[in-house]
C-alpha cells in the first residue's frame, strides 16, 4: 500500500510540476540513473547493502523505481536546479537529499526497506547527496559523471567488501 502511495505521489507531483515537455534533454540522465541502479542490483545480488522489503516482489519494486520514480524525480530535480549561486545549489541538493533520506527513514520504520552488511541511514544520506550532485554533473557533462560513478562504485565495493 505504501509503495502505491509513494509512486502515486511522485507521479501526481510530477504531473503538475515536472518538465515533461523537455523529456528528451533529460533522457540520457534518466538512463544513467537507471543503469546505475541495475548495475548495483547485479553486483550486490548476493551481498546487498540495501533492499526493498515490500509486499511486491523485489524485481517489480526495482522496475517501478526505474520506470516511474527515477524519471519523475529527474523531471522535478533538473529543471529547477539553481543556475547560479553555490549556496542555493547546495541548499537545493540538501533539500532533495533530505526528501530521499526521509522516505528511506520512513520505509525503514515501516519495515519496507532494510540495510545490510554495514550499510546505515548515515551512509544513505551521504550516498543520496552524492547521487544528486552526480545527476547534475551527468546532465552537464556525462563523461565526468561516468568517471566519478565508476570511482565511487569501486570505493563502495571495496569499503563494504562486496566481491565480484
């Protein structure tokens, strides 16, 4: 039930405030995020760091994220990103980090999300902050985003001892 409510909320908010007309310019960043999630799911299949524990199967939950939630977030996040002033940009990223971290905290309390192998909400907050910065970097220069995400992915795999 919570999954449907969260998904419906994202779709509803995006319906009114998302930049649907410019979907083509956001498409590659959506694919970048989707691919990153799929790589995470594949590499951590046997040793996950976090996982949805919803009533729907995990694979369906991941597909819902890739097909619905991630595009909605991109349509809301990128168009309103402040053009100038570092403080406004920092605050904007903090706002989105707070939203995602609050959703995760709530899902943890509702037993709809779980952490494993040393991952904690603190790591999720750091990860979310970096993720939103990385999405903006990808939007502006995908080469840097791929390089940074590869380095971050390797660091996380080594730090949390996720073997290939």
